C-alpha cells in the first residue's frame, strides 16, 4: 500500500512537471503582444520563439535518449527539471530577443530528454492493464498548461510585465524538481526503457507518427496565433484573452480526464474521434470566426479535442512501439515538435501574407488529412487481413464469390 501511495504521489509530481514544460514552451503565445514591442520585434518574429524551441527538441530528443539510456531515471528527470528551471529564470532576465531565444533553446534541450522518459517511467509504476488511464492522468498536466499556465501567465504579464510570468514558471520548476527527486521511486533504465509495446507494429507506428505531424502542424499553426485571431477576426478585447484561453484549456482538462476512462478499451477509436472533432472546430472557426457567440464554443471544442488527442496518441504510440517505449516516446516528441515548428512557421508566413483569418482553414485541412491517413491505413489493414483469411480458408468466402475470384 505504501508503495502504491508513493507511486500516486510520484505520478502527481510528474504531472506537475509536464505542466511546467507545456506552459513554458507555449507561454510566448499568450504573451505575444507584450514580448514583441518590448524587445522591438514583430509578432511573427516573436512567434518564432516557439518554433526555435520545437526545432531544438526535434534535433536532440532521439540522440539524447540513446545517450542517457543507462542513466537512472530519478536523477535524470530531476536534473532535466533543474536545468529547465534555471534556463527559465534566465528567460525572465533577458534584455534582448537573442538572450531570450538562447535561454529557451537550453530549456528545449532538457525537454527532449524529459518527454522521452516521463511516460515510460510513469507506466512502469502501475499495472499494465491501466496504461491508458495512467497516460491520461499524467497528461492532465499537459492539459492544465493551457487552462492555468498560459491564461495565468497572460494575466500576470498584463499586470506585472511578461518577465513576471517567466519568474513564476522558474520558481514552480524548482519546486517540481525537488518533488520529483524526493518522490519518484528508484526506476532502473531497464525497467522503464526496455518495455516493448504490447502490439508492436512498425507500419502502424510510422503512419501514426506521420498523422501526428499533420495534426500538430495544423493545430499548432492555428493555436500559436489564436490570440491574434481572437483580437483581429473575432473582435474580442485584449482584456478578455485570458478568459478565452481559460475556456479553451478547461475543456482540454475535462476531455483528457474523460478520455482516460475509455482509452484502454478504444485506443484507435479515441484518436480518430478526436481528430474529427478538432477538424470540425478548426473549419468552423474559419467559417464563423467573426461571430463572438459562435467562436467561444468552437474554441472550447478545439481545446478539448487537441489536449485529449495528445494523450490518445501517446498511449497508442506506446502500444504499437516496434522498439523500446522510451525510443517510441522520443520519436513522438520529434514528430510533435516537428509539427509544432512547421505549424508556427507556416502560420507566421500566412499571418504576414494572407492574414490571420485563413490560419484555422489551414489547420483544419491538415487535421482532416491526419484523420484520412489513419482511417485509410486501418481500413487497408482490415481488407488485407480479410483477403489473407479467405486465401487460407476458402470455405469462409461470402456467397456468390468463388475461390478463383475473391
């Protein structure tokens, strides 16, 4: 019982750590209109603070995961959080765009290791039949980033300057680092990293990574510049941005919690359903985003579906991992951050050329492509299995079909 209680406490600390990372990674989105004029940069250039962060994670995640495979997980995670907190403190003190960017890139290096390890470590502390539930509970921290971290950071930035938001995240990072160091049980690299997915499938794994890139590119292309969309297209006042982001994030938390109840039973169905929802929300924002009344529920659906989708994809990727789960998680981190970087980069280009209104259309089309890719791949697999079954058992053919013409 003591061991189980400690595992629950450790899971809470790890979830808090995911909150710190997610909030800090996307914090410039909520502070976009404050950082840009203070550092003498355009909104699109400031948005690239998110892109640069993602590019570094994408580059270092896989090699650092390989290098650290023999490092005990407790000091590895606590050390990553310590460096993250220090880099975030430097971000708060930055007097130029270049210093802020450099500090965020250092934080991004620790991000690559953290996300590769945190999910395999979490599931190693609990029975294998509740993996989906544990992944969803850990992902509550991810979902709380938009609902608490970014809105509170946006509000704090408006009240005391954008640097105050980074100071708060640095302090929380240090506290979380200590909590992880004290609460996380001793987890050997072998226990957390040598676990192969229960249904390893290289083709499914690759297709899921490709779908992740498409979905994240579309969603983050829109979310990176959502504050600009809400101001310029929907016509909301700047003072209401924090509340709107709270609505988006609160539905994300609720959706992630609910997904945890069904993820173990319907892993693929959950991912497909959420991709359909976020596609509908994005296309809806493009169509009726000028209406404040309609924008609010669409924003809520977009937040709910995307936050829940991350938990669904993380669970699914560890199910079909053809290699170890830590390398699968590192690969997913690369795919996610590739999509994040591509989305914010393309979004910046669209913002500067076509205008912010078309960005949700771009996002919706890519999430629709991700849905189509996954659905078509699964239907193709079912058809192939059906044909193979018929070839092995000709007597099972439907009426009206001959063995020569299946």
